[in-house]
């Protein structure tokens, strides 16, 4: 997340340099830059989802929907406030995955 958080270019070459690996090592795990961006966004969502949302409202399926939405909205804002520089890249990743589809 550091290259994203610092506003650096999250290219495969840059990430390989930051991680002290070869670009081919990055390509071994990710087929494209878009997959790297999706992985970074997933990291942010995974920080947000198990957060205090369920702690604050308990079972989200039996809680008041307004309370769930308010708490979730606050947690989402906090999560993306910590990693706000990754947000513009989200528009560049139109493909959905199970995590994003489940959230929406």
C-alpha cells in the first residue's frame, strides 16, 4: 500500500523495485497493473469490513438498517481516508470481483 499511499506510480516495475524483486516475480502473481490496483483496493476493503461495523451494530442482518448504513459509511470513510490516493485508481478497474460484488 505504501506506493499508493505516497502517491507513487504503482507500475509493475516500480513495485518490483520497492519490493526488491524482479518484474517477472510480480507478473508471476499479477497478470496486469489492473490486478495490482484491484488487490490494493481489496486491501482497503478488508481493513474496513471486519472493522467496528459489526462490533457497533452486532448482527448486521437483524440490526436497524439505518444504524448499519451509518456505521458502515463512517468506517468506509475512515478506511479510504487512510488510503485516499488509491481511490482514483478504482475507476481504472471496471471488472468486479466477489468482494466488490458482495459489498455492492
